[in-house]
């Protein structure tokens, strides 16, 4: 079965087995892509750990700030992904093509903006984390090299999301494999030196990351332009107020959700930093190991967003619900298995990064706690993707605000600092937040309060993916 969904197709299935096969067709390439993206972080952390724990902390703190940039880029990608899926489900291919190019324009603008922020505010942003002077120096160096060319980060997020919105999860997977091979090779060569190439340390790690993202952006551009559904039209590059409004209206809550999450992370990262450099290094390493478990969840969340978006666009709301539920059940079972592995193999995994017994013990403790909460994480990821595919980006934003600030950040302070539970307290707080948000999403889903089906204003409704077939025909003729 092809995993690229052309504009003339609306995804349909007659039974749960057929639905599951379709979910797998879309999810497996996304899982593989996430695996290689995870490898990128794993390889970076592994090689940087050979420089020293201060370098690990520098990269970790920098990535915590860069995650705020990712929030903006991912929000544009979410909006593009959902709208493209909606319009292809409604059989409006030109609408999908137009909005995909407008999302690229938006990605370029935000990439340039965040690059300028990095250029002028690298040190002040890092100082907000309360890091030690040796970490600050390394962090500022790494931050500027990786952050100034943020346009490549932005394009990677948005171009991949465009392809997924059209049902093509295979091309982003291929690109992920290519850039991770490039990054791994360059990491080794540039960090430690090879033949005539000098040893560059943390600068080499940063340059490897930037170059791999540049290559990835170029290949993704190629895949989109060769698609019969999404190939570029010159006149679609001109800024279009209507499409930009669609993207920002849907993407703003997604951006808000991510930014609330990242802002909360910066606050509680400060609490982790207060536990000491070794504790923060252990936290960072544990996070890079744990993220392997995310690949299943994110893969099935991708499938859920695409399939729900397609069915919403086609007006098949019951079918959208079936796809969301089946994706969540399968991911729950899969991540329960991965959680078991994290629980029993955490100490062993920590030994790959350091020989410090205290750090290894902290890594093992963190991963045991993480393993317990993996099934909840599966439900959280898939249902968030389903809500977004149903054009409901606001509720996940509100829920994230409550979970991150009223649950996670407060509990990190109470458990890790006040009760002196250390890193164990941090990871217990994270797990409780994940479980809380997963349960709330399940309740909303069961109550049927997860789709955002309000009609667009009359001036826009003739091209809205949820209007009548007659209006869709008129809109298609306009394109």
C-alpha cells in the first residue's frame, strides 16, 4: 500500500483491521524518522560527553532555550499539516498547495527572527538558567553557532510537516536517515579531529548539526517540488493574508502550548541546575535515553493527526473518532513495553555516557520513574495529535498551561528542592503532570468535546474544508 496520499483520495476503511493497517502505513515511517531524530540527540550527547560534563550541561541548557524556537516552528508545522490534510480530504488540492507555500514563507520569516534574537541575546538568555561560568562560556559558543542559522531548523520542521499533511511520511523518514548519518560522521570528525581537520570540540558538534540541517532542508524542498499535489507555483509565494490568517489562527494556540511548556521547562530546569552540575548532566543524559520511547508515541500521533484531519475535511466525524481511538490503544500497548525496558535497563544505559557512579545511579532512578509513566505519555501524545487534527489546538494549550505551571513546576520545587528528593523528585513531578493531562484528554475525548467544527465567517466559508460539496466545487474552480 502506498503511504503517499494524493489529493483525489479520502482515506476510508471498513473495519478496524483495515484502519490499523492504514495507521501502520503512516506511523511506521514516522516512527523510523523519530528514531533517527532521537539518534541525532543520542549521538550528539554521546560525543559531547567525551569532552566533559560541563559540555553536556552547556548543550543541554542551550537546547532547553532552542526548544522555545522549536515551539514556534512546530506550531507553523502543525497548522500546515492539519490544513493540508483537511483540504485534501475535502478534495481541494490547490488550496492545500497554496497554504503549504504560505507556511514555508512564514517559516522563513520566523527563522530569520529567531536567528537575530540569538545573535544579540545569547548570553542573557543563557544567564536566565543560572548556570555556572564555565558552562555559560561553552553554552554561548554552541548557542550562537546553532541558533543564528535558525532558518534551517524552521524549514526542517515545516517542510516535513507539509509532506506529512499530504500523507507522505516516507520522505521525511528518508531525509532523517540521511542527515543523521551525515551528523554522526561530522560529529566524530569535527569534535575529535581527523587527518588534516583540527579538533574543534563543542564547536565541531554545533557545525555538524547546522550542516546536517542545511542538507535536510534542501532535500525536503526537492521532495515537495516533485510532488504532483504540492509542487510549487510561482504566484503562491506572494504573501496571502487569508492563508496567513488561517495558519496563525490554528497555529497560535499550538505555539502557545509549546511556549508554555518550554517556559515551564526553563523554570524547573533552573531547579535542576540548583541540584548541581552532575545532577543536571544526569537529567540531560536520562532525557536523551528516555526520548527513544517517544518515537512510538510521536509516530502514531503523526498518523492520528493525518487521518483525523483527512476525515474531518471529508465530514466523516465518526471515522475520525475511530482512527483516534485505535491509534491511542495501539500506542498505549507499545509504550508500556518500552516503559518496562526503561525501568529495567536504565542503569545499564547510563553507563554508556559516564563512569561516574553517582551520575549513573541518578540516570537509572530517573529512567525507572519514566518507565512507569510511559503508557500515560502514549495517550497524551496521540490524543493531542488527534485534537490538533480535529482543528482543536486551544484545549491542549489550556491543559498544558495548567499541567506545566500548576502541576509540574510546583511539584518539581516541592519534591526536588523542599523535600530534598533530588532528581527523583523532578522525574516524579514530570510523570504526575503527564498522567494528569492524559486523563483529562481521555475524559474530553469520551465526552465528544475534542473536535473544533465551527464554521468560518461567510467571507471565507466557501473555501472552508467543512462546508458543503457545492461550495467546495466553487472554491475548487476558483483555484
